[in-house]
């Protein structure tokens, strides 16, 4: 049995709402980016769905992607936690529609 792949969720409005939140890592406000996870839902040349984005300032984003501050496993666990916290914060602040 073959299942048809659904295209990943893409929404500029969602990414902008995420970027309006404080950095999930250092809690710095302003100048955050909508960062996609690198370990889930990603394929060659394809980003994970936008609904899995988390807010990271440019320093934390760069450190998370290229740095050695965390192990691979720690990065996975942190990103999973940040995804959940981001979705909760978007809902609590009313930045996404129910």
C-alpha cells in the first residue's frame, strides 16, 4: 500500500509570529528568527514544516546550527522542547487562530 506524501506546512504568517517571540534559548527579545529544526521532517534540500519553527536570536541560531555547545542528542531534545513551548506561547498570546 502506498501513501501519498503531503507537502510540508508553509506559512509566512506563522514564521513571522514565531519570530515575534523571545529567543527560546537565551530569552533575548527582538531580532529573533524563525529557526527550523534540522533533525525532523527534513529531506535533501527541504526544510522541516514551518509549524515546527522556534524563535532563536541570530547568535543562538548560528551556535545551534554550527556550534559545539550541545551534543546531537541534546540538540534534538532541546529543539523538541522548544517546539512545544513555541506552539504553546503562540496559542497563549493569541498569535495563531484556533
